């Protein structure tokens, strides 16, 4: 089979499934990239380390009038298509409780409304939903009547494309559940989805020039007016927030310089045998997936190429039914939105503190934010209550990976972790109310930790 056969077959299925012309253009680009053996590969020896970046802490607070003006032209976009299946959820991950009675979406809405009140600006909130998350998420936000902004849609849908058989790259068929024949094309789809849904034109028509985009599970990602003012004043078309790398940053993406431009290298772009990716002293800056986009610049880019901005391909290997490892092996073609930094002329990166990068990806992360290590303020900010590095939690995956097992073993809520440095649980352990962890703690099961027990010793 030649390349044109599988490209035509996949595009035909996408077209029959209702894909927009911009979505077809982006899918064609990904399929062409799939046929290029070394497409998107970035060996360490071809890259140069990135020098110091502009630092958020050094950016000035704009005067009230300027702050209101820039926030009046900014929209907050939250990536909200995830179902939290890695934690055993079947509904929107953003509806999971972070603090008692308060979900991710509740906190996000509170953050946006507090910023509006403080600066007297519109600052709309828009979700990028999947078909599954749309209904429950919009229902949850209806209690916040003040969020609605005339002329601005509350959400838009991410795209979908055919899963491809790993053996021959043709569209997979799965009559048992035809919905499993489709997948989202990664969060890099946001640029295409904005255009295909008509949302980009609606936002520009409402006088919104800039977008701050982040994951709905990263509650540290507030729309900071200092970055917004810097972004607008410097006329930056695209900016990516980066944190200083640590040994824990082994699976994300790091920034580097390649052929005179800044690029984002993800793990999928590292050639086999290249061990340079984990060198956090050489690659100092790591992606937070918090990005800033000039919507006018995006519109101009897409006028020349509907598939813009260009991003390297990520090949995600799975089975057609993720719950059945014996089902047909497939590949999903994806783009990562932060990788646009490598193709947009004038794109920049900005150094931000770790407090802006605290995503909840696992029940380990969830236990930390549910504990007293973080306090939720009235304006929706999760503020750390610990000194020094935060607690590192490692829960036994056999018992705590999925939310039902996690909740069953913490029926009275999380233990106190604000004075804890490391909290490791091995085996089946349940916890009573008022448990306190101090310093370095390791608990082995089977065991029940009774109410009020203090684990560990004095903080070093």
C-alpha cells in the first residue's frame, strides 16, 4: 500500500464523520508526518540550551487602567475534555471534588469572578469540552450566572479523528462500539477547534484579542495580569509559561534552541538511545502547558494555512478498546499545543514559579491538594501552607490508583500533610479521622491507622 491509499482512506472516514475543512487539513498534515520516519525527532546534539527567560516575579504590576484594559480583551480557556479514566472516573474530571463540596470547575469559576471584580473587566471563561464532558460541565457552571458574557460562547468542542490500525494505518473498525473508532487529536487540536467551531471568529468579534489557555486540573494557572500586560505591550503572538526543571520533570517537555528558534521537545521526539532528555541542568526550562495566544495572530496564520500552527507529530500507541489489551492495536496521531512555540515567529517563553504548575493527574496529587498542605482562599486560590518543598506522596497503585479504592481508604478525608516531606503507603492501609503525618512517613499494610494518630517524627 502506498501513502496515498491510507491518507485517502482516513480522510474519507473523517469527512463522512462530519469533519470541518480545517480539521481535514490538520489531519492530512498529521498523516503526512506519519509517513516521514524522522518527522519531529530532535536529537540532543542538535539542540542548544535556552538562556535566562523573562521572569514573572520581575514583571511590574500594571496600573489599574491598563490592567482593566488588557483583561477586558482577554479570554480564559480551560481544556476540559478529560474524563479522568486513569483514576477510574467515567465523568468529567473537572467535577471531582478538590475540597469538600468544591470541584475544579467551582474553583475555576471563583478565580475568574474574583479577577473580574478586582479589575472591573469582562474576562470571559470558555471551556474546550468533549462531547462527553460538555453537558455535565455546563450544567455545573449554570449556578454562576455572572460568568455569562454576551456574544461569547461558554464552550466549544474539541475535534475527533479516526483511530488507525497499527499494522497498515487504515481506519480501524470496531462494530462492538463504533464510538471507540474515534479519538481526539491531542490538546494541540485547540487551534483547529477554535477555527472549526466558529469560536475564534466569535471571540474576535467580541473584541477579545488574547487567550490564556491551561488545563482544568491545574488550579495554579490563574490569568496573571502581569503576564497579560507584558504579552500585550511586547506584542508577543504566542507565549509559553516554563518552570525551572527538577529531576521529577522526566515525562514532560523541555525548551531548547534549534536552528535559531525556541522549540519544545517532548519525550516522543527523543530518538532511541538519546539519554540527553533527562539532563535538567542542561535543559533548564520545562513546559507547564499554560500558554498565551494572540487570537489575531492565530487568525492570520490560519488564513495562510488552515492547519497552522505547525507542530511535530506525537504517535500514541494504544488498543482500540483501552480497557481490552487484546483488542486491535491502534495509533492515535496527536499534537501538543505548547509545541507551537517552534513555528510561530516571535514566540516567547516566560519563567513562572512552581505554584502555577500543580496539575492533579493521579490520586497521589489529589491527596496533597485535599489535605491541609493547601488552603483554598475566598478568591479561589490554592495557597500552600507548608514551608520549603511540598509533600511528596506515593500511594500503592494496587489499592489507591482508582478513585473508589482511594475514597474507601480515606473515608474521613486526607491526613494532615503540611508538615510532611514524604508520605509513602505500601499495601492496604485505611486511615481514620485527624491523622497527622510529620517529616518522612512510610506506612505498610494491611493496617488501619486510628483516629488522631501522629505518624513520623519531627520535621528536619
